[in-house]
C-alpha cells in the first residue's frame, strides 16, 4: 500500500502526490529489473516513494529515498510501510535538500550508489536549484559504472533546454530510452568516460656496460654516474663479502651485500652489476645497486 496526502497533513508541496512521471519510471524498472537488482539505489526527490519501493521489491541491495523536509514525514511513512515479506531490502527515507551544499556533499562522499533515480525533478518553479541538482548528478555519476534514470515531463521547453544543457556542460552523457505519448521522457545519464591514460614512455636505454679496466682508467669521469660493470670474478671473499672483478690485471671490488648476490659467486664467474664507480684510498670501488646477470663457470 502507498499513501498519498492531498490534504497536506503529512506531506507538503509536490511530494504529497503520486505524479505520472513516477509511474512511468516504475514501469521502466519493472521492465528492466537488472538495472537495480543487487545494486545500491538512491532516489532524488522521491515524493511518496513509489520508485524506491519498486527498486527494493526488485532486489536492490540498498535503497535510500530522499526528499525535502516538507515531504519527509509522508515519505518515511511509505518507506516504513514497504518493509516486510516480499519488500526486498526495505527503503530508508532521508532528508536531502539540493540547495544544501553540505548535505549534498555528504551523499556524494558516501560514494556507494550505483543507480540514481529521479522523476519530475525539474519544473519552472524550482529553477533556483537546477544548478545544484545538475552539480549533484555530475558528482554522483563520477563513480565508475554509476547510471541515472530520469523520468521528465515536458512542460516548458526553455526550462528543459537549460537544465539538460547544464548536464551536458557537466560532461554527462545523455541517452533517451523511451518517449511516452503523454510527453514524459525517460533519460539515462552516465558520467563521461575517463580520458585514456597517457602512453607509457619508451624504456630508457640501459647504462653502458664497462670493463674493470675502463672503470679504473675513467673513475674520475664515472664518479657517481650509473654504469654497468662487466668482468670476471677472479676472487671471491665471502667472509669479507666482496668480489674482485678483473680484466687484464685491473681489479674492481664489488660489495656482495650491496649487489645482493645470494650464495656468493664462484671464482671465474662472469658478473654484470649496475651501480656507481667511486675512488677510495687509491683504489677503485664499484658501489653496486643491482645484479643484472651472473654467468657461473661451467
């Protein structure tokens, strides 16, 4: 059972009456139950709450129906009447005035609604909140995959053009799914598709591989420059944790701890490490940061 209140004892303003647009939107949900089944639904300007009740009965995971304070008592009564066997998740009635920016922001910050419903939200006499409503819809549809279904009765072409123009300017994508004979439009709104991620830059060329002899000869030039050092491990001192790479009598000491070589490196292995060359006590040291390759002796 659904209560209406034409005398205004529980509800006032437009929210006390069951409007044609709400019936059109409810029939659409009945024809497309997958739209709300298992999803979190928010209804804006719910009025007497028919669309929210239908969404709950169709298997929505959660339904929150919102209205201004003047219409909230009647909406709350209908939300409560909908609880029980066969009513699905039930309906939560909540206060929301679109002109209250902080209240609207709290709804957006919850970030959990997959489907937004609205019927007969826009007409000439509430033009002062059209901008707030458009901004709210834009933010709600910023959630990936979120959609909004509006049932809108044509009354004033200039009002309609201005409001839907605001939605378009906000980046929302509009798709009209049905046009009723009585002048009620069903519109599906979606957020703009995110811009494609910029292409990853091409991989940088690896630092040049140098020999121990080049490292010793050009240590001044190579100081603090990232290079790769290739050489043959002629001496491995595991207790001291180092490798002596050699070539033609030139030797460079590589720290095993810095190189991260597990289990050490056998004498005679060919090692390619990356790091920085530095001079200390008339000796060239290679401050290794990563082992690129180890070819063990056969």
